[in-house]
C-alpha cells in the first residue's frame, strides 16, 4: 500500500471529521493536524504508520479511512501497517506498476514535458500557472454519441434565455469556457439554414441563448442509410481496444503538437449537441443467464514520472462472485468520463465502449501525460464516471504516485485497488435532466465538475471550482448563518462553474413547461449547492434558489456505498417514528406508524425490523443510530440537523434533513403529498416556493424522481 495514498486519505478524513464525529472531532483534529503538517519532512512510511495508529483510536474516523483505502470492513491497524510499502531499500525493490516497464527517453536524457506549446493540463493546473483553457484543440475529438431515439417526434424550440451569471466572469477562466474549437463540434448549434452561410454569426462566434434551438431531424433522417447532415457531429474514432493481457505501461513524452490557437472559443453550450442517436443494426439478444454486472476497471502503473506518458486501460471488469461468463441481455453503450488532475489526455477525457455478447467486459487504452510538478512526489487520482443514456450508473477511482524525476521510481510495489461502486445498468428509472458530478481535486477546496444529460452531449473536459477554503469550512460558514438569504445563495452560486448554468439553461428550455430535474453527485457533503441563486429565474413568481426553480436531489459519491444510480422507488407501508413524548405522534394516528422512544436500544430494535420509513423527531437519537446498517433501504426524515450522508452510506434510499434548526411542522403535509404520489423532491420544492422559512432549510438527498409507494390505507 502506498504511504502517500494513506496521507491523502487521512486528509480526506480530516475534512470530514465534523460529519463523522460531531462535537467529538476536536481532539482527533488537534492530534492529526501536526502529523499531516510533517508530510515531506519525515519518511512517508513512518508518517503513515503514525497516522494509522492514531486514527484507529477513533471508530468512525477509522471506518472512513479504511473505506477510502478500499480495505475490508473491520480491519485493524495492526493488519494494515504491514501492507505499507517502505520505499527503495526497505524491501526487495521492483518498480511496481503491475509489471510495467519504465525507462527514460532514448539517449539517457532526463524526462522532458510534451512540447505542444504550453504544457497541457486539461484537468489540472500545473505549478507554473498553465491554464486548462489554453489547451490545444484536439482534432480527433468528434463525439458521435447522440440522443436516444425519440420516436420521430420533434421537440418544440424553447424560448430565448440568457444564461445566468454569477460573480466575476474571470472566476470561470480556469474552466473550459475559452477552450479552442474542437473541429466539427463548433458547428453543432448552427441552424440548418445557416450552416452553409459563412456570414452567419454561428460560423465565427460562439452560439448564445438568444438563438433558437435546432429542430429535431425528421424521422427519415434517423435511418442508417440517410447521409449525415452538416449540423450533426462527425463520428468519433473510438479508442483502440486494449489486449486483455497487455499490462499498463509508461511511455516517453508524445511528439509535439500544434500550439493553441488564439482567441476565445465557443462556450460550453456551443459544444453541446441535440442530434438524435442513430439507430444501430439489430444485435441478437443474449439468452437468459446470470445477471450481468461489473466493477470499474482502471489499470494504470502504480507510479508515473512528470513529463512522461502512461497507458491506462479503462473499462469494466466482472463483478464480485462473477467468473466473466455473464453477458448483457442487450447491448449497453457505456459513456466513461475521466478526471485526473495533474495529467493531460491528448486524445480526450471520454471513453465510449459497448458491452455486448461479443465483448461483455470491454476496455480501451487511454494515454495520459503526467504534468510538471514542484513536489518530488505527489499522490494523484484517476477518477472515472460511468453513464448510460445520461444516467450515471457507476464510479471508480485509482490512486497513482507521480514522481518529479525517474530516479525516485521503485518505491511502490503494488497497485492500489480500485475504489468505487458496482456497475448495474439493468436498473430502471429515467435519468435526471441534468446530473452534476463533483469530485475532489488535489488541493483543499478545489473541486472538479463534469455533467451528464439525456438531452445533450456534454463536453468531456472538467470545470474547476475553487472554494477558497476547505469544503467543510466553507459549508460551516454557509450553514452557520442559521437562515436562508439571497446573500447566501449568491455566495454559493458564485462558486458554481459557468458550464453548469449554461447546460441547465439549455435543458430548461428543452423540457419546458416542465421543471428540470437536477441530481448533484458529490464527493464532498458540506456545500448546499442547491441553494445557489439564479440571476434570471425561470419562474419569476418563485424564489430564485436552484431548489425552487428546479427539482433537485443530492447523492454521495466516491466509495463502494451508496450505489449508483440512486433508487427511484421506495416502499412506504411500514413507518416508524422516534418520538419521546407520551402522546401519540400524528404519524401513528394517521398512518399507523410504530412509535418508539429515543433510547438507543429501542431505536436499534426498530431499525433491525427493516421499516420502510424512519422519522426522527429527536436529533440525538438519530446521531446515536449512525454507523449501523439499515436493512430494507428505508426512507429517513430528520426533523433536526443531522448527518444525512451517514444514513445513505448505511443503506437509506433517501434522506430529508434541515441545515439548521427549524422547529419542525412540515411532516404532516409532506407525507400527505408524498403518499398521494408526488416525489419528495417536488413536494419540498413546492413548499419552499410558498415562502416557508422552515421548508427552505430542508435538503433532499436522493433521486429527484424518487417516489414513496404506499399500498396500505391510512389508519383509522
């Protein structure tokens, strides 16, 4: 195990201490911070030993650390420490990397960075200050994956909208707003009658929301025999498949490529496309057999050298307990988005694979180039998000150590295991209109955003977001105000990347008059992104907060649990209410709920019976129940602030919880409408729109389309 990865995981635990341990976090933070501050001044293995022994004294923090390191639950510190690699000289030193052979460039010269103009950093900024927006255009990146077949029905063109702006535009220059045009993608938003007109503003300037959307092609245009029209993207050449036995390797720096073009490229929306997916030839349906599922496959060397290339195999591997013989019942088109700060991907950050009878567990090779860095050794991550037709169905993460020079190679003997969820595309449910995926960067307070939508093809480059403080500190700053205000909403909105607003604006026009649904998948649980204020609300009669203008939900991302996608259905027949008063709670009299006292033993007893809904009126009892499994995937409602993420990690199908004390009062109306068939996310959105101060504090954690299915009639 890589000691650098242990230190990185420890920093992640440190950021989450408040949510993991509540008021008891101060002691561990005071003991852990001095150890983290010694990184670079003490041997990594020795420092990792000390961190492991310290964190192991604190149960919740230790469980989180072992989860981040993909270790078995219940493992002890004494079992973990022998797994640490001690660096060169401590043990027999192979070069690591899973059999990869490493070597300097020909001629014995030291490593040199790629020489295509400025050093690229599409998913990161190198220490020299290179900006991702300066990346050269990649002519080979012309995605051809499109919308699912809409049955030949034309979509109405939405009205013109102006993209919301938040804060100083310069704050977004670190994203991809200024990325040069990527070939055919620059013309995707031309109207058919303008495509051939060189004087058209679409031919030389980024598209804007003032222009109408292109109409969907007529049904006959979807036929495979119909030639591709000028406003559709060119087919993308898929990555070359990797031989099953070929180990990942490091390569020398690639040859020079043209320098970046000057001038501002198209906006994020300018690289979206609304073209329909072409129908594929019929593929025989697999015969009934074991249910197909997989796990993320990210095969990379354990070590890389700044300035050198590394071949990384991306794909799907058989799931636990599977022998690799299961095949999908029908072909599955996987869209895999990569994020890797500190690397460049000259061939693009997106991989398109098809799992079918011929290749049930496909893979492809992606070439990544490690960027120059100031540190002699840096712990990096390769993160992959798996989606099907705009629905995120899996996530994987692999650690990789990047050395400043090849002389440091050989200190890490084994590949870190891939951490992530199962990949199960057979789950039902429509995808949200917009899914924002937020992952940690390599520096505190840095986040990377990518997007998915069933309505548009989204760019393959992540957008950077810098909070200016650790995510936990920024979140406490927001929620510590104890009330909802436009000032708070604008502060949140100023951190949301521009690409999100442009995509949401486009989707809102596409789905109107229905409100768009938004799912926020995030590795950090602290920032209430749904409270961001839109400067130009879609419905002026409602507050401008995102969770009033759209139907929103949130979901944790990063470990084996909770799995993806969030469930869209939950049973609601058996209710339990944790209530300490002598009189019956309204849920007992109206819906036949089981009432239990806040005593921990009583709470655990009712949780062990697998209720469909657990309603906590007491925050203390909810906190005491954390860390226990929740059989049956219940829906959880907290009337007082609590750790919603812990309930989701324990197996909850959804959680409602306030950011600050509200005094309650929402439960009866909430359940009445949910049991009538409305999704909880929509019920809360509607209640917030009624200018209810209490409703504005409540966050919903779950799929925006989740519904509570109740078959039992009301009590009495």
